[in-house]
C-alpha cells in the first residue's frame, strides 16, 4: 500500500539531484613514468604541471614536481616507491604540497605530510596550509625584545635568545647540540611557547631518545614532533623543515608564540644535494647546487616577531648544524651563520674535558644580545663574559709556571667558579630566578667562600633553598623579569645563608693552656 508514495518521493528526489548536476567536461592531465630510481621519477606527458605541484602515481603514491624540463618532469617521491615502474600512469592533482595545521597536532608525532606516526587516531586538522609560504615583510615585523629562556645558564647569561630570533647551534658530531635544543624545549613547560621539533635525516633511535626526554621532563601536550628519519625517502626529508614551519606559523599568526628546532640543517642540505644531482642540476662548490643558500634563507626568514598590527605573535628558530672535523668555515656552516642572528658554537675539546654544555664563549655570539635578555639577568651578568674571557687567557699563561700576583690568583679562582657554575646537567634547566641568583652569588663574591668541589652542590640545592627562603623574590623575578635594589640585598642575604650552610666557617684554633 505504501510502496507507490515511497517510489514517487524517490523519483522526485532523483529528478532534483539530476537537475542540479552541472554537466561539463572533466579534464584530467595524465603522464607516464619514463624512469624511476633513488626516490625520483622522470615523467613525460605532464605538459601543464606547475613547479611544486602534487602528482599521484598509479599505485596511490604521491610526489611533487621539482624540475620542469622540455620533455619531462622530475618528480620527487613523498612515499616509498613500492611497485612503481616505467610506463605507469601519473596524474597531476593541481595543488601544491599542503600539511594539516591546528591544535589537533599538539602532542602528536607526525611525518612531514601530517600523517600520524605515534599509533594514534587520525588528525582532525583546522585546515591544510601550503608548506611554502612567504616570509613576513619588514612592515609586519617588530623588534626582538622578549626573551626565550633556554634554561642553560651559559646561553641565557651570555648569548640571550629572543622571541623571533634565529640562533644557530653548531658543532661537531655528538657533543651536545641536540641536548641544548631539547633542554630549551623542556624549559618551555612553564611558558606560553609552543614547540615544534623537526628531525631531518636522524637515526630513529636518536629521535626516539629526544622525544622520550621531552615527554618525561617537559610538556609534550604543547609540542609537535615532525619526523623524517634517515630511513625515509629523500622527498620527505626535503619538505620536513618547511612543513614544520607551516605548522608553527598557524600559532604565530594567531598571536601566540612558537619555537622551532630543526635537527639538522646539514643533513637537509645533503638531501637537497642528492636530489639536485639526480635531477641533473649543475653542481657548484662541494657539489651543492647554486640554490642551496636560497632554500635555507627562504626557510629561516619565516622566523619573526610580528608587530601588534599583525597579531603580535612570534616564531623563534633554533637550527642545528653539524661540523665536519670541526671546520667552521665550510660551505653550509658559513651559509647558515650568515643567515641567522647569531650562533652557539660547541667545542669538542671542552666536551671531552667534561665541560657540558661545551659552549665556546669566544666564538659564540648573539646579534640581538642584551636587548632580549631579562633585565634582572642582564644586570647581574653585566661583566660575566668579560671576566670569563680574561680567566681563560690567564689560565693559559699559568700553565708555564706559578702565579704570585694576588689579583691574578683572585681572577683565576673566580674564573674556576664561573666555569663550575656554567656546567650543567642535561634535562635540568634552570629557572630565571635560579640563574639570576647563581650569577649574583658569583659576581658578589659569595661563592668565593664555597670550596670549588661544592659548587655543584650549591647549584643543585639552590632552587629548593630559594623557594623556602625567598619565595616572594622568586615570584617577582618570574613575573616581571626584574630585581630592584631591595630584592638584590635580600637575595644576597639568602645566598650567603646557603653558602654558610654548605661551607660553615672553620672553628677558631685554641692554644694549649
């Protein structure tokens, strides 16, 4: 009985849908694979494809057009080649490479295309954004004046990092470059900075170790991990830094603050060289193509502090570069030094002597400097770098013989205590108040009464001692970054108490009756 009305309703709905259908030709651009090897496919027949446009292979794999020759297109694979072979069909999609962005990525481990690697569910992204984006213009930028506390005393006191700055971490293999960056990420657990860690060409074990450390000691729920390990195809390693920057720019453009760590840029340059040679681009110095400077410059220029009119957000970059045999004047290191706003240079000799982090204060520099340093720390560490540099020079001369001058002895004793304070355990970043107190104890001579072997114990006991005896001062420094004269006097008294607690004064000698 009810079949006829249902059929009539179905026919009415079908007519409506057919009437709303637009009839138009569907143009599909199809090419064929001519050759494939080493993560690169040469494709013919895609005459209308654009540079950096996505293409899809017959087996479902994706790639992007890197070179446009007269008779063929060089396509870099973004997936494992699988069973791709000569003669397979390739279709142009008409879009550039895009990645998901938004808060749904926080706490996740993803590949450079935003696909989950942590076994979690699919990512519900706000939208997809292209990995290649123009850097903010000059008019959209503001002065770099707010600090990014790394938690490492040697960095924060001598080579201050500001929000919107690009600071290169550079040194030989396995001497603590990643450790400084990871400690910086861990230290942001109490700040409003969102961190993006990008692993390019690293061993899976090293990436897993870094992610585990951040999860154990930091705030992983406010971090994004973009991983393109050494075992992935070169195309994914090439797009990884650009994809990570796009994910971070989502937060910067909404008035928030982001920190990006690229680990590391030398492996990215090597991947670019590999792809360039496979696509027959003319090689230049050290076989790198002529645009190797440009690919890194256009990436790192995206780090900036935006003006209030542009939202007031910031994106800080910490690129890491590895030196070959300690050669600081090599091609890629000098390129990156000229692009960035300063460099933290790690010294292999200092590392093997046990000074960690092994920062070379003579060759390291921050071109932003004290402008982005917390006022309390800038005032306390006013002459710290000069004092330490003088000590290093005097220490060299004292190796030739004994020292009789009292002033020279005092400088050497003070320098040894500075070096002991600058040594720091991994995964143990210091708060701003702890750094101010430690430098104040150095500069005011309070640590002179503490035996050198007790300096480590003083630094370890300092945070709890301050929380117990100078809580208000700690809160004021953390809130304002400043310390007035009254606070300085009170902090010195508290520090003197800790020094006395660790090294009580010797009892006076009494003679026989």
